[in-house]
C-alpha cells in the first residue's frame, strides 16, 4: 500500500483475525495502523492509495482489497466521530443511508436505523433520529458511528481507536457496548 499524499508508507502485513475473536494491532504513532485498517475496510480511493497486491479472505471467500466498502462484510468505527459524521445530515439519515446503499427501502431503513439507535443506547431514538451530530455529546456521536458500522451486520468490525477523544467513563461504556455486540453477534473485531 502506498499512500500518495504523504511520504509512501509501504505496509507488509500477514495475520489472521479468527471469527468471533477480538484481535488488536499495536504500534507507535505513524507506523501505519490506521492505513492498514482502512485498507482492510476498502476505504482508500485510487487517488489516495495504490494497492499493488493483496487480498482479504473471508471464510473461504477471497475478495480483492479494492472492492468498494459498501459491498464488503466490514463495518468500521473511526477515531473521531465528529469529523466522520456529516454535519448537514441528521444522524438517523446517515444510518439509514448505509442501509439504503445495501438495497433496503426508505421506510425499512428508517425503522432499522431507529432500532440500531435504541440498541446502542441512544435515548428517545425515534425523536433523535432527526437530530444533527452537533446536538449529541462525544460519547453519543461515537455510538452513532457504531450504529453506522453495525448497519451492514458485518462479519468483521474494525475499530480505529474508537475511544480516543472520550473521557474515561464514556470510554468504558463504549468498550462495553462493543464487547457486548461482539459476543451477541459472534462478529470478529
């Protein structure tokens, strides 16, 4: 992988994330952890990165790493929810959009989005569906990011430092939420 807008960052990684397991990637700042995770999730555009070779194997099915993200069995929770959420769209719409990209009707997507909001602990989810990112606390915005990641019912949930900007109490809540989801859905993380 070579990221174009910075000095090239060549990555050579070979590892297995067992199904139903939590696997961690460690390294110093700038070592390429986020680049690796974004590549696994298929989030780089051709103008941003050049993927020279490689594949990601999912339960006996190999898919090229450059397959568009919405067609992959991966959900991604980003480090900074405020920067990742679109400020001009309601959070419910952003969750619904993830579902509509997968072919769900507008009505079904809205119902599923409200259900996801309830599942991740957003109080009064039906009413808050129409609220904008700036109307939520940092912890609630991170929960919205998790709902978007879970919308596709991924077999792998990729989390890029999902608690970095949160206070210790909220960090614990977010980690508990992720662990609970991982146990209940048997998703690799």
